[in-house]
């Protein structure tokens, strides 16, 4: 099973092992990480915004135009920002590192 690391906004590193082909959003939820995902992965919000470590960003499939449009709504967007609902953890991404942004747009409030 591939492993990945989430770096929480406070700097805490959480290394997680997950079955392959699960989205980062579903992995975060399964591990009680503070990633909202208000639209439940339908790419209708930006509340699963993650910042991919620069060394891993080029290894991901390119973001779609729709994903980039949703990222425009996210706080703290960076050059390596992606939506967690659009990234599948695969064996090729074993070791992936992503950070959770310091601020998010909470759609549930």
C-alpha cells in the first residue's frame, strides 16, 4: 500500500498508509484530518484545497480547467495547489507529501 504525508497547518506531519486509488480527500476524512470537502468530492467547491510538495507536483496528472476554476476560490493558493478530491494516491505516488493550507473557506458555516 502506498504511503503519503499530510502536513497540517500547525506543522504536524501525519504519515498515512492507504489502499491505492483513493482520493486524498477520502484519505484525509478516513484519518480525521481537517479537510472539509463540503461538496463531497464533486468538484463544486474548493474546501479540499491542498498544497502539493514541489518535488511531487510534476508527477501528478495535470489539473483540469474545471479544477483550476475551483482553485480560484481557495484561500492561500500557490503554484502547487490542487484539490484533494482530484488526486488519486497510486503506487507511483508512494511517498507523496502535501500540506494543508493555513486558512480555508469553510462552506459548512
